[in-house]
């Protein structure tokens, strides 16, 4: 029995296909499929820029009750309302278990989340500091990568739904391996991850489902068949030859 917190992503039959959203490949393909089933504790959405993977991820998060700019389900700030209306047309089929924890992390607005935590601590001066749940040090006083990892190491408690949009954006290769270790720890503690990424290192997580978003389909793809893996392997096996090919093609 599928015990995941989010089991299916269903596009409503009332989707307004005259909007700009209908031009996104991921939406056109969801319309054809009707629904997308999630069967593994870790699911990756990968694809070229413009395919709509971040739009889909954001809409899943908002449909589940997370703030559009990121944070927990209790965060209610907005610095700039730019999120897609797609969440209105998504239905999430949920499992019988309810998560005890959850977080929506998006790289492009993580600064705003850190600022909101600072504001909460100023307002609630007599209460326990919110930042204590994030490692005790202001996220603004750490590098981008340090603050990302501080969040995962200190705030992600397990038995949760964690939706991550390009978490590798601020992480070195060694820190991406640390993130993989933490994902594994949390999965063992009954957590579910839905991740949009370009990172072939993160995609290597064992037994994950990788959905490649293309112009004409959403394809469940083996890790070693993804373009991310194949291109990275080809480059690292012979960087000189690859660079020569790239530079010669410019002439």
C-alpha cells in the first residue's frame, strides 16, 4: 500500500487552457495524462529551463498549504505576489497518514524566508526564538550554502513533506553529498521529498523516481539514461575533447 503523504497530482478538468499556463510543456502533458502518480519517497522533476518544473513544484507546495515564497505551512508572508495560479487547478490525492513536519524550499526566495524569521523574532521577543529551530544563528549571517544546510540539519525533523526547488543552487559538490545524507536520514524517518533539480549528484539518490519533463511528454527515466547523467559523464571522462568540440562549434 502506498503510504506517501502525496500520492497523486491531478489536473482539474476545469483547467482554463486559454491562460499562459497551457503553453508550458508540463501542463500540456499533464492535460494528456490527467494525473501523475508518486510512488517513491523521493521524486525528482528534471528538465530544461522553461519546461515548467518550478511552476509545477510551486503549485504542488501551495496546494498542500505552504506559503508561495517558501517556509512552513505556518508562514504567511508575501514580499511579491508572483506565483502561478496553477495551484487552483491542481488536486493532490493524499495518503492516510498526516505529516508532522514540512517545508517548501525555493532557492530564489530563501532570502525572504530568512528575513521573515528575523521579523518573527523581533515581534515575539518574550517567546522562544524562531531561529533556535534553525540552528540558533541568523540565516542572514551565514553564506547561502551554510544557511541551506542549517535549515535541513536543524529544522527538518522527519515524518514530513519536503518540497525543494533547485536546492543545489547554493551548494558545492561536497555539500550536495551532505544533503543526500540528510535526505536519506529523513526518508528513513518516514519523510517524502519532491525535488526539482538540475543536479546529477542529487538525482543519484537510490530508488528515486525521476520524471524528465520534455516538450512532448513527462517520462519516468532511469538515472543513467537522463541527459544530466550522460552529459556530465561524457564531460568528465574527457573535458578537453568536450571543450574543443564546444569551442569549435562557435566558429
